[in-house]
């Protein structure tokens, strides 16, 4: 759908600016929020299609969802439209948020980069050299990546990956 990296950056920036605008005062039903909702819907308009991949957007303010809408298709082959309930594989997109959250805990003194990860995941086997939080954040832990483990275990792409199944798989390394 996107023709260039520049287009992706412009769309991302526009959505980010709209999201920050949604943080202004005013209730979800105010005329001001209606204008903001209309602006978001206008940005989603190019993805309103039954024959192209799309996007799903959700915005929350003070722990309340103030906007949620899907546009375009989640699965073209099976004719499945996107919706706010669509589930996405976020993959590596979440890594920076996880690292940021961990570093916030470090700054609050609730976590140390040099903590053995078994302090938080005791199910993992003890290793000769402890694996630390820092090792995980630096991708130097020696632990295999989740998708590699799943493939090695023979799981299929559409298998359900629950937290307990993944913990059991990771702990067998």
C-alpha cells in the first residue's frame, strides 16, 4: 500500500500528531473531540478498501478507549476486514517499549540491569554464567529467539502461543 518510506513516515507522523491532539481537555462527546474523530477518520480514508491491506487504530485517554476503528482488510484471501478487535503479531515492534519500560524500572530502583533473570523467571535453568536483564536488553543472553524455538519445536504458524506454553518452551533451553 505504501509507495515509499517517506509516505510511511508522513502517515506515521500525521497519526502521532492526531494522537497527541486527542490528549487535550474535553470529554469524548464534546464538539472538539468530534472534530478530532473526524480528522482521524479522514486520515484512515485511504485505507477504506475491500481489496487492500489496512490499519486498525485505537486511542485511549485516562484508561478509557476514546476512539477505535479498523480500515481495510486483515486477510485478503479470506475476505476478513480489519476491526478494533483484530489481533496483530507485533513481533519486534514491541522490543523498544519493553526496553523502555525496563529502564524506567531501573531508574525507579525497582530493577537492576545486573539482576539474574531467574529472579523474575525462576523456571529457567541455572546457567554457568547468569543471564542478566542487561544481557536480554542487549540481545546477548544466549537464549534463542521465540520464533526460532517455536519452529524448532515443530509448532505451526497458526498454533496458539499462550504464555504458559511459551514459558515451558523457553525453560527447556
